């Protein structure tokens, strides 16, 4: 069950964070270059909904993993939960901002209704998304450390003792 839980989390994280990274680093620049920023925006406004749904699913699986496999060090476990809550709050902010940006975008006529407001909100959206991405990287690292520590403790528990109280071992 542990292996299945970890595999599920990894697949969901690859889809969510990998998709976000690939989209932001490759698709948006190419799309903007080929289509222009307004037409690229018609695509991005739909893609970001899917990325946010993927984030909600991945964060649900991550909460399960954090609860099911707590870090041995209390402070690491607290940091993991603080990071998770931060990612969830950032996702909520992105979901809240999305319809506000959408309302300023006239996709049918390919124009922005209020460019000043749109620019400010879009900048916030980009910064919050970047913060979420960075926080996810930190939480991934902490999760991998926790898994390594858990596996190490489990392997130590399974190994027979190589020393006995009746013999002395020099190292």
C-alpha cells in the first residue's frame, strides 16, 4: 500500500507540476510567439483551469501521504504541513483570481476590456503560481527525505543484529 500511495502521489505531482512547468516554460513562449499574447490567452485561460484541478487532486493525495507517513522529526512534519497549507491557500487564491481575469478578457473579440486591471491581476496570478511551484519543489524535497528516513528505519528494523551483548566488535 505504501508503494502504491507513493506512486500515485508521484504521478499526480508529475502531471500537475510537470505540466505547469512545461506549459509555462515551453508552450506559452512558443504560443505567444506564433499566435500573439491575446490569442495565446484564449488557450491559457482554459489550460489554467485544468492545472488548478490537477493541483487540487495532487494536494489531496499529498495530504494523505503526509498524514500516513509522518516525518520522524517533529519540526519537519510541521514544515510539511505548513508548506501543504501554503500550497492549498495559493491554489485557492489562483482559483479566486481566475474568474476575475476571465471577466476582463473578451475571447470572442480577442481583446482585454480593462488592460490596467488585467495587468495587475495577471501579475498577481503569475507570482502566486510561481510561489506555488517553488513551494511544491520544497515540499517534494521534504517528502523525499521523509520517505528515505522511513525506508531506512524500516530496513534497520528488519535487519538482524550483527552484534550480541556477549561479544565485542571493534570498528
